[in-house]
C-alpha cells in the first residue's frame, strides 16, 4: 500500500484523557484527478486520570479545503464503546475522504465517568489532513 510518511503527532489531554492522533495520506486510495483524497488517522486514547471512563459517543467536524463542514455523530468508535480504567489505552484506526487535497478535523469524545454517571465532552486535538497535492498546510 503506497503511503506518504506519517505527519507529526497531535496530542491533547483533558479531564485525565490523553488523545494522540497520527494522520497518514493514503495515496493508493486517492484519485487526485477525480478530486478524491483519502486519509487514515490512528487514534490513541489513554486514561491518565484516576477515574474509570467509558467512551459513549463521538462527534467529528471535518472541514475541507474550501471550508465546507461535515459533522459526524455516532455511538462509540469503530463499533466499540471502550471502558478505560486508570492507565488503560485504547487504539483504533479510521479514515476519511475529501474532495479537496487538504482539510482538517476536530471533535469530541463523549465520555461517561463510570462511578458518578457524569458525562464529559473530551475534545480531540484538531489535526490537519495534508496531501502532496495541497498548496499549503491548513492547520
């Protein structure tokens, strides 16, 4: 599978949850002449806090290079709603296509604090979707 080297890591920690994202442009799945650009993003969610947390839902905002927004809402991630005890890590890989050669994503994981029943929105780090066909880096 032809891929460009991974971009830098994007990390953010909120409420005892550290989220790290690595983005890879998938040249072999992209068709620039047809305005179809595809990225994979690998997410690492680490519970650095003292409370058990469960990822209930996700909300992503995807912005293409023309400023068009798309919102994605759904239960869990990749079909799972992981429970993270203190020190636990959950990792997954997903992807997104765009019609432009660059864009960016940001979002939230809606996390349940298991012992209290409180739900917290934990923001992801915003991250760039950059291809070699982009004029410049957006984020």
